C-alpha cells in the first residue's frame, strides 16, 4: 500500500495536483490554464465541494483530468483518529465524488495534510484508489506570493515529479498566477505533463 509519487511516464515528466476544490472561483481558472497549455492534472476533491459543484467535477473529467478523493472534512489529524472515522471520511467522500461525477473513476486518495495511516492506505486501495503523495510543495496555501511559488517549484522539482498546489480552501489568486508562469516554463524545459502512477 505504498504512497505513489512517481509518474506514469518515463523521462522528464511533471504531475500537477490541485487540492481542496472544486471551487467556483478558482477551479475554472485552473482548467482554463491547463487547457491553454495542453497540460493535465489530478484534482483532489473534498466530498462536500464535489457535491456542491457537480458541474465542475464533470468538467474536470471531460477535459481529460483525473479525480482524487481528498476526504469529507479535510481533517489533517485524521491519522490520530479511529480507523472507523478514517474509513467514513474516505468512503463518504468517494460516494459524494462518485455521485457528482456520474460514476467516473476516482483514481487516487490523498490524505489531508498527508495524514495517511497503514489502515487508511489499505481502505483506499481496497476501493480501487492509489494513495497519492507529493514531491514538490511550494506552500501555496500560505500565500507567500507568486514569485516565491514559482521559485519553490523550480527548486524542488529535482526531488520528484508530483507537484502539490491548491484550487480550493481560500484565495488562490497567487496559485493561478504561478501556474500561468509555470505551465509554459515546463513546456519550454521539455517536461511532459503526466499523471502519478495508478497501477
């Protein structure tokens, strides 16, 4: 039940992941940027946000991106809670995303804040989801400025291909600005836009 961070594609690849959406303020902007630069991403959705915005969930899939279960309540202390609680958080979110998407595949599970346990990894795997980690965390949830985000992503890419960003959970204007600068840079530098390994 390993946590996957590597890419499906060999060679110089980048896996973009966007957490805490969908958010009607920011998810459409992220989708527009991804389309403009022919990039793809994994969207890690919380159950309630997916249930509230099924149109965005379906648009994510229709535009060639992948879905990820990011729990119901985004409890970053989930790893300190009973297994029954972890299971309910994971499976209730999966059901909400499943209903919002019209039954599309949910490829991954990402624990809030990376709060995985051996049991939560097993629960996700038993329901067909790979446990999704990350290599690159520029800290966009702290809103340090787009310049800082761009620099941090470029500096951390040597550690691995999976980039953690957010399209929900707050004001994501800085993240969108950073994406607008990073997406053409990835292409210029010869990166392939890929997905984390799903099998």
